[in-house]
């Protein structure tokens, strides 16, 4: 570092910037390879996907996506020839493998379950979290620190340890394998994150706004509704996305407490199998569809990411 | 202060409005706002916890609900502490937690330190690096099984390309001595960005004037790093370490899909043992006792975590 540099004495030199940039770009490229590989595999045919050496260049095919959304049965070529022209691209693709489409697979219902449970629990967690965060932020709550620690500590429990009694409780209440049961459970897990994050966001809104509103004749409830909530929109949106990502990605509870009607996508995707083993293009297709929303959210959230992953402990 | 404001508001407003202001007292509103959350957590977290504590003193088996439940006292706890398998699982967990944290902290801090140079395009590349940690550990962990395949997998191919060892011999998931590292690698790939992001916040919190002063004092770059950068970023590094420690202590999803605890029980971390005992052997009472022990351990860690967190906040 030269002391005669033009702007600041502590600015990194051009060389050190270049070296740092090169290493970071290399790391980023290597760390993104597994994800690119998932994406590439989803467009391979099953033989291409298990070729040695692994194929980087290949003829793209939508077979993986066809297999993901359908169940197929093997038929004799004579039978397939007797069927008449194929009705769609997928139909044509699977016929080349001497198969016919027998019906839709379970992927769509599982994906819809994921959507319902993730959005349902996010809504509940953010609703409850906003109210509690406002309560903790603005009022003198007895034992507030203990309550907040209690709320946080529920998130620290190992999921399997929680799942044992929940499994028994849900069996008694008839909530096993229901969307409602999963929404309740995910709400309970997410509400701790929501309270902690939102308390931070609401703490940053000056009290004077509500006080002014109350002097103008609003009740506290109206002041909360008309001044605090609009100010907290960004924080609420960021919190909601974090809750959504958790519920969307969650596997342990879903794998142990759902098996059929309420099963979400994470425990379902690994069970996609083809003839003679895992159908990797179909798994990759399911994984790609499953990951894309999270990629979009990550990019939207990048400014709030730090806050979200540390429960609001570190703010930039 | 709040009460005084409320009083002054009440005094300043006409009678009709004052009635509205007093509609719900602040105290009432506070409880109205907070109690639903507390009730939900009591119902979904605390009640089951007490149920688990009760079960841990019994020989209950969830797959035989009609059998008479016997109170066995502390027998489950005694058996766990004497159970060889449990100790092996704890050692596996310790190996996993130690190495993931060490690697993630070293790589994560280095990356943050490099990104802090603010080279051109650093924001874009940072976002790219952050992507893996946002994804589902289960779904991505499952796909790593494919990358680890001895011959057709990309990982094995890349390693054999670099090292010259035939790709068929790199059985990351089937080799007893490699399998524990296979989960360390995936976890490190996934969570290094997490440590990096927190370290970056730590580095950016160091005021520039300190470096300027050090520069005036002719402190070497090496000296500046050890006397300014590292100590001032340390609380953040600790925060990241504790958070990763808690998370990896509970690790279940990625390991369950990647190795399922195998081969044998070489990657059987505590949560996998717990799942096998509770949902495969159906030893509900016994596994509840193990769950309570794990919970107490995590709770202890959480306590330390919150204390450290408060220290970071005070800065």
C-alpha cells in the first residue's frame, strides 16, 4: 500500500483489488457449479445424465420434465404403433422409450401443498409476529427480555426432538398429515423469527409518529394501523420472505409428519425414481422448479439478508 | 414516558375523543398483541416438550398405543449415558460440527476480507456466492448424492481429473473413511456464505479512521490485520460460529438425504440416531429422553449465544 495514493491512505491498492477480485470470482464460479449442474441435468436424457465422462455439451431434451409430471408404463412397440399419432411433445418423447403416459405424477399436488403450507404459515407467522413485535417494541411488558428469549429458544429446539411429541399430539388431534397441522407447526417455528426481526424494524420507526397521530385524535390502535404499519412495510415484506423461504425449504417435520395428502415437495423430490434407480433428470427438473422461486427471492432480499439470518442481531 | 404522553394526550383531547383514546388501555393492548404468539408457542412447543419429558420416564412405544405404559424412572437416561451407540453418534456430531465450523470460518472470513477490498463488481459476485445458503438443504443435499456418484458424478470426475485417481475409486458416500467428509464438504459449500456475510458486516463496522491512525503510526499491514481487523471483527465471527454450531448440532435434513447415516453408522449424527430410535425402532420413551438431553445441550448453547449476541449489539 503506498502512502502517496490519490484518495485515501487506506484504500486498497489496484493490485490487491485485482487479486481479491480474481479469487472471489473463482470461488463464486466453483460454488455455483453444482447449481448449474442441476439445471443442466434437468435438460438431459436419462442416458446422457449418467454418461461417463459427465457430459457438458449435450442435446437438450425435456424428457426430465415430462417424467417429473407424469407416470408412465412400458408397452410393446406394436401396442404403441397401434395408438395413432402422439398427442404432445411429452407423449412423443416417452414413446421413443417404448412407454406411454399413464397419468399425472404426484409432483403437482406436492408442489401445491408446498405453496399452501408455505404461504399459509407465512401469513399467520407475520400477522402474529407483527402484533407481538409492536407490543414488545412500544409497551412496557413485564419480563419482556425473558419472554423474547423464550420465543427465540423455541427455534433452537432440534426438529426431531420436537417432532416426537408433535407426532403423538397430532395423532390424537387428527392433525397428522394435514395442511392445517403443518401450517400450525411452521407458524410456531417462524413466529420467533418474525417477532425478533420485526421488533428490530419497528424499533427503528420513531415513536413520535404515533404520538403525533394520537394527539390528532387517533386511538392507539388506529395509530398503529395508520402510521406504524405503512412505515414497517419493507420490514414486514422482508420478514415474510424469510418465513416463506424457511417453510418452503423445511424437510425434517415434513418428512416425519406427512406422508400422503399433505406431503410437501422437499420429502417428495428425493423419492422420484425411474426404472432401475433414481431418475436424475426428473429429480433435477423437480429441483430446478423448486429452487427458482428461492433464487428470485434471494436476489430481491440481498439487502436484508444479513438481518434475516442473524435474527436481527446484525444490521447494516 | 409513554404514560406521560398518554396522559397529556388524554388531557389535550376533547371528551368525546378522550373516550376513544381510553378505549383499550395500553397494557390491555400489549397483552392482546402478545398473547396469541405466546399461546401458540405454548401449544405447539411447550406442551409437547412437557409431554416428551413425561414420556422420557416411561417405556412408551408409539407404535403400540394400547400397551400399558409403565413408569421406568430414570432408566432411559441411565441407558442413554451408558449406550455405546449414543456416544459414537455424539462423536460423529462433534467431528461434523468441529470441521464444518473450522472450514466455514476460515474460508468465510477470507472471502469477506477479500470482498471488503471493494473491487469492481463485488456486489454482483457476493450475491452469486450467497445463493447456496438460501436453498433447501434437503433438496440440494439430495442432488449432491448424484454429484458424489463414483463414476458418473461430477464431483468424483473433477477430483479424479485433478488427482489422477480413477473416478470409479472415489466413492465419497460408500467409503467408510470418506463419508464423514462428504457431509462436511456439502455443509461447507452451503454455509460458508453465511459466515462470510456476517464477517463482512464485522469488517465493514470497523471505522476507517482507525486504519488511518495506524497508517500514520507506520503500522505494517500484517500488524494492522492482527491488532485491528481481527479483534474488531471477532464478535461477529463468534456470532457466526455460535449460530452455525447450534444449527449443525441439530443437523438432520442434508445428512439424512445424503447418507442417511451410512455407510453403517459412520455419518450417524445425533439427529439421525434420534430419528432411527424414535421413528424406526419406535422406542418413544427412550428417544424422548435422548431428545431432552439434546434439547438441554442446545438450550445451553442458545444461552451463550444470546449473551454473545448482546455483546455484539452493544458495540
